């Protein structure tokens, strides 16, 4: 597709999915102050989107509180019908939604299409799961009494969503909250509001009642702070950096909100020398370079056992050098731009520091002719644990390869981080795979695969990679409170 992102947006099947107004209490609200949305590949201006005020945040909370009173009392099957209709509309308009995402976020169009499918699946999953929010009956220790536990929705909730998965992180949160009977206000990242607003358009068409699902666009920090100040907001969910997650958690402490946090990763990819080389390379390419490396699940430290180390470095670098860097709307693009200039700059800094400290450049690192937001896929070998790239999340297409000798050593090195989101293990030894899946201090461990996410799985991390879980039945429970009820004096 050899055209600009702005031109691509004018050629959508449904150009009305490009929305510039916030979605508040079932209405579209324009504002005098706006945010500039740009194509990260070129810097080209796409549209101006409403920049909501603090008063808008207050009004959204009030509207959500009123809408919640009706929504919570609707039968779960009725709420599920709205979610399923929303998911169907997403699939019906998948290509338009994908073009919008690529235009504002930068990822290759094929990946955007995959994200739309992934995102819609959460709506279907939680539509069904909401019908199974079972309570329990407790054998009574009191005479002539009946004890039970009921699961009830929390109330008004807030989602603060990231720019790297601008659709899926909305439906993964909103699907659970709405299925549970809560109302949700979404505050999307300033870089990617168009995807959120397009989803709001489809939610409205699916029959979502006014106030149940709202999208508040604008500057992140002041709006998030204002939302978290409200006592009527009972829970919030955030996906983003650990640094920001700590700030939001502290801000929410004054009102004791329930928090679901999906924070930074620093994933180890541990490769033992009993694995077939081609399988290892293919898996590592997928784990490292999906979403152009801008993924909290991206393999950040690639530990390779010495018996296969040299051959792996050579084969992996060869495969990496074949990745095509380009605009996400161009056919055949594997690696798009970094959505934020700061991400590209961090990649450059980590490469420079590693090389100055003795790492070996195997491929990449050259300045991209496509612009400052692009990072040439790079492979660094002979990285050591004290280098910055081995201590901090990269969030870009730079692969750091570290040798190791034995199992105990690599487990200790992999666990030597405050992060604990995901880890990858490649081995053909079943006993070793079981031991590592037990001993790695991560919320998710993938063995011999780079693909493991989806609606049925409990997504989340240990340590400072987050709190709570998203997806699965555990994701629904983030938006439910248990209520114990004792019926006494039941004797005839």
C-alpha cells in the first residue's frame, strides 16, 4: 500500500469510524482544545481529537454512576448480547479498524488485523463468562441458618490504556467490567485515541446504554489523576510502565480502589542446547520482534546455552537481517516505526552502552533512512548481566544475547530482576521444562512456543510487573465483590 496514512484514512469503507470527539454519556462531545494525532512513521498530521477537561472527567464519573444502577440489574445474558454484538461489529469492520490502528500506532497492518481479532475475542469470552459469576453456599455452623456468598459488580471503573495495543487492551478490560455489570470509563493513550473512539462508535451501534462505556480523550496525567480522586470510582485497570503504575497506585490509595495493573516486562528467553536450531530461531524471532519489539512480552534477555551459542547467534542474526523495516501500511513490512521517539532514543542508548562495555554487534545498529522513529533490527552478542540492556526493558527491536552454562545459573540470572511478567523456555527435556516452569519467578511461562496469550488465559505478572489478572475467569473477578449473607431464624 504505497500511500500516506492520512490518505488511507480517507479511503476507509466506513470513514465515519474516524471520530474526533470524545464519547461521554452516549453523546459525541467536541472540545475547543484538541490533541494532535500523527503518523509515527512520518510525523504526518492525521486529525485533531478533543482534549477533555477535568470537568468532563467529573461528568463522566457521574454519568457512569447513574448508568451502573440499571446495567448491574440487567440479566447477564442481556449484557452478553450487547458484548457479542459489539464483537461482531468489530469483525465486520476489521480492516478499517486495522488501518486506523496502523495509521496512529505504526505497527504492520497484518499485526493490526491480528489485534482486532484478538480484541473481539475478549468480548465474546466475557459475554459467556459473565453468565458464570457463581457464588457459593456455605455449610452453616449456626443452627437454623443459611450462609451464602454472592458476587456483585463493583460499580464505576476506569481503564487507562496504552499505545502499543490500543484496541485489545480496551476490550480485555471493558469486556470483563461490562460483563460483570460495571460501568467503565476508558482513558486511552494520547498517541492512539482513534482506535478507542472507533470502538466506542461500534459499542454505541451494538446497543450499549449511555454512560456504561465512555471514552475520555485528552492529556493522560491530569485526567487520570482526576478520575482516581473520585470516591465513586471503585476500581481501575492500567497497562503501561511500572514507573507510572506505581504513581497511579499511590494516587488511588487515598480512596482505597481495587487495582489491576499490567506493568513492565523484562522477559528472559532461555534456550537450551537440546533444541533444534531452526525451531529456536523461529521462536525467538516471534518472541522478540512482535509489535516491532514494543511489547511487554518481548524477549529482552536471550540466554543461550554454550553448546548452541555460536550457531544460534549466526542463524538468529541472519533471520533478523531479513526483517523488512517500513511503514506499517506497506506490504511486507515486519518492523514499523517506534510509536514514541523516546523509545527509539532508548534503543540507541542501550546499543551504544552495550557496545562500549564490550558487547559484539552482529547485525543492525545503523541509522535508518526512514526517519528518527525507526530502529534497524539489531542483534548484540556477548552481552553481560551488568549492561543496561540486560537490566532494563528495551521495548524495541534490539536483541541482547547472553551465554550460559548450566540450568541453576540461568534460572538465578533470569530471576534477578524486579520484573516478573513472562518468561520463555526452549528445551526438549520434559523434566527440565517442568523444573523451570516451577522455579522461574514469572506470572506466565511459555515452553517451546512464542504464542501463549488469548482470552481464556490469566494474563498478569509477579513482583513489580503488576497486580491481578486479565482474561480468563480471573479477569472477571477483578470487577466483582463478594458479599456474604447470613439468613438466620429459619426454623419452622
